[in-house]
C-alpha cells in the first residue's frame, strides 16, 4: 500500500523559512517522481516543485524558483521542500504526490497516482 505523509507546516512570518517533509512508503518501483503541490482557499491546486528519484532531476514553478529547494533522502524514502523567503501568497495547504512513472518537467495532476493528506502553511505579513 502506497502511503504519503506530509509534515512540517506551520505559521511563519514573511521572510521566514519552513521545511516540509514527505515520507513515502509502499513503492514498488525505484523510478518514480515526487511532486509538491499547493492549494489556497478558492484557488486551483498548483504545482510547486518535483524531483525524480532515478537521477535527481528537479523542476520548479516560476513563482517559487530561487526561493524553494526540493531534495530527497532516498535511504529514508523522504522528500523535502525547503521554503525560504516566504511570502503571504505562499499560504496554502501543501500536498505531496507520487508519480510512479517518474515524470517531471510539468505539473499535471493526472500524472500523479497517490497523494498525501496535506499540511497547512501560513505566512503572515
């Protein structure tokens, strides 16, 4: 059974930092990708960043490029999202998701097979 569990969300002031974690279990293939998405109230779910396990390739949305960094600890089967220079517009529920086909380069919800429950990130001004 594939399971994804996010953690690390919370309340932070603008300009501050948070690190989110996505602990994954139950994968049957080494070649997969983990994506981070976020959804603010009344907004569509949007892609933030993703990483491919096999080669470590990463991809970022324009809105977070230069501020967020995605990384993976393959031994722990955990993916991290380091968020720096946070802005109020980063406030959202953040979700991680698994694409067992290992696709990156775009954010397509249909690519992702499994989703976590989400963790709330709130950035105050």
